[in-house]
C-alpha cells in the first residue's frame, strides 16, 4: 500500500492526504494533553472513542442541516473529512461557569449562565490560546464581520443540538469548543464545522450526580478517562453491543 502523505500532526490527531482531492484522513491518537501540553499521557483507547463520538455528533449535525466537514468513518481510528481552510480561532460556547471563565470572573464552577455565552480564542499554542475580542478578530483580519456572525450562529446551533442530545442521556453540556473552516463552491465561500466534537473539547457533567465525563477527569486526576468517555459512548448507544441509556420520565403532579 502506498504510504500516505502526512499533512499535519497535532496533539490528539494526525491529518493525512485523502484519497480524492479536497479530502483528508483524520487519525485519532491516544495522546492526551492539558494545560497547553504541560501535562501529557497516552490513554489507551481514547482515540477510538473520540473517533466514534465525533462521528456521532457530526453525523447528527449534518442530518439536521448544520454543515460539517465529516464525510465517513473509515475504521477504528480514522475518518474521511472535507479539506477546509481552518479559521485560526477556537469558538467556545458556555452554558455553565467552569474553567477559565469561572477563574476570570470569580464565578463558582457550575453556576448557570444567564444565556449561552460565545467566546473566541486565538489558536496559538505559544501564546496559550488567548481570549480575543471581536474587535481583534476584525482588526487583524482573522475573520470578517460576516464570518463572525456565521460563527456565532453555527456555534449556537451546535449548542442546541449537543445540549439536547446530551440531555436525553442525562448529561449536561457545561461548555465546549468548536473550530470552523472555509470551503469554496466556485466564487462563493462558506463556513462549516471542522476538527472534532468529543469529550476532549467539551465539559460534560452527569445531570443527577455532577460526575465529570470529559477531559477534566484527566486535567484534574479524577480517575479513568477511558471509563468516562466509554460511559458517554454507552449512553449514546455509540458503542457496539451497548444498550442506550434512557432518562427516567419525570411525573408531574
Ligand atoms: P476553557 O475553560 O476556556 O479552558 P480550559 O479547558 O483550559 O479550562 O475551555 C472551555 C471549553 O473549551 C472546555 O470544554 C475545553 C474547550 N477548549 C478546548 O478544547 N481547546 C482549547 O484550546 C480551549 C481554549 C478550550
């Protein structure tokens, strides 16, 4: 078999040239990093779970008309995706205070926010992905005003989808990060969801117990990361041979 050309290796994924022009093969590694890669480990099976979970979320988004780069899963660790020009921003949506927002504003972790808050960070590891304002984004031409409006709209649609799907299996989506990329149809360009959507880039809390089912398990040494991700996959019915989880109906008097 011809060796594929490696295009890029990141912290959790490798990108290879795809079989057709305009396609890429996204390979999910088992590497886990946190705190801008100061903490790192290899968590056996993480890549397999994230490949499946990202497939699940991206397929759902495509189905309800939120465009993503996802085309199909190829095997345990790889998926075929559309090639995009990545916008150099991390788009964060928050429903509950946690992480850097809780620290920055002195909010107790878990505080419900008055409405979903969309933030942008510049994708730059050397600078630690700093928070940037829309003013910076426009001034430095990382994205246009139209792109910004589209990014916020896409992010909020992803939030409604993710929050709804996860609510159905008893999980609260406290926050998450997405990335978007540009695709060109002739002269016309539009933004689609790219990268991955997995527990690596979300904060997921069990609605009843508050148990963390995301990368905070690794960041804060709270136990087995694969157990947490497996639980998410099991509840969503994503793992083969696993019964999906149904939330108990609430009786109203
Ligand atoms: P945030 O609280 O800003 O940072 P941290 O995770 O370092 O405490 O993160 C908000 C959410 O976005 C959280 O679910 C993690 C995710 N995220 C990433 O996956 N990658 C990133 O580079 C950033 C900045 C956030």
